[in-house]
């Protein structure tokens, strides 16, 4: 973790800005998915009717459209989940918590991985991943172990 940890604005305002940043990331993902779906459909339409039952190009474009439709749906679901996070302070690790450890900062929300935000690297994780199961219901001062590494929770917001 970088040296800024002790200077981090440990408050709900920081968490609120982080939530908005994650929402904006998901909105961009949704918009990009919509664009790719439109392009794939346009290419399939421009290609015309399938040449035969196993027309590879047209099927590829249709699969591409279906895949990006799934990504768009996931982004919308993530936005809904992020909008459920309130401004309440938390004292245990759970959905919506910002968990500051001695090694890494975790934000329990949706699975985005490592996100750079306001000069900090934050692991934005889903409550369904194994590392969260290790820290679930822990509070400041508690420790948890994951993949052979022990983390000490310094603060939870």
C-alpha cells in the first residue's frame, strides 16, 4: 500500500466519491457495450441473409451482440447495487464498507478489481469473493488471513 494511507480522508464523503466513481465506470461500460451491440447488429444486417446454415461471419456478429448485451446487463446490475450503498458509517466489514488494512484498502461493493482513485489503489471486490469471506463481519483491530497473508484491519468506514 502506498504511503498516503495515514493521510487518507477516512470518512463517508470519500466513500461517496468512490461510489460515484465506480458508477461512472459502469456507465461507461454500459455505453461501450451498447455501441458494440449496435455495430455488431449493423454489420450483420449489412452482410445480409445467411449464406447457409453455418454462416460463420453472421453467427459471429450475432454472438458478439449477445455477449455485449450480457455485459451491458451486468453493468446495469452493478449500477443498481452501487446505488444501494448509503452514507452510514460502518463498524464491521460488509457490503458498502471501505476496509482499510495494513496492506491494502478494500471496498466491498462489486467486482471491479484494483481501481486507482484520488491517488490511492483500492481493491473493489464483490461480497461473493473468497477474500471477503475471510474478512466478513470483522471490525477495526481484527485480523484475517487470505492466501497465506495476514491483514490487520485498521479502520472500517
